[in-house]
């Protein structure tokens, strides 16, 4: 009898972690379960199959005025060599001091 109890405890320890079983996905849930992607709805569905977008549910983005900002919003996928840009800047600076 104690041997069966020990074997049962060993099997319980070898099982998957219970935390991974608690994660509910669309495959583990009921047939009509839809998890979504944590997005807020922007309106509602009508009885005839349409969708009404509500203005107060749309996201509002506050963007500061960037007219005199030095940096550009685009970052190139292919950056230039830093040595090439610094040598051209150095030669331009030396040409300004020579004049």
C-alpha cells in the first residue's frame, strides 16, 4: 500500500506544471470562445449586421509641435558609415576656417 502511494506521488510530480494549464486560449476554450488581441472596441454591432463607430471610443493621440525639432522621424534601414560622414564634416569645417 505505501508503495502505491509513493508511485502516485511520483507521477503527480512528473505532470505538466499547473500554471501552463491555466492559460486559456481559443483551442482550450469552448467552441465559440474568441480571445482577441486585447483591443478596445470602437463601436457596436447593429441588429442588421452593420457596425456603428462611436467617436468617443476612438483613440486620441496628443502630438507635440515639432516644427523646430532637429531630428527627423525616419530612421534608415541602411545607415551610412560614421567615418564617411565625419570626414566630410571635418573637411567642411576646415574649409570654413580657411576662408
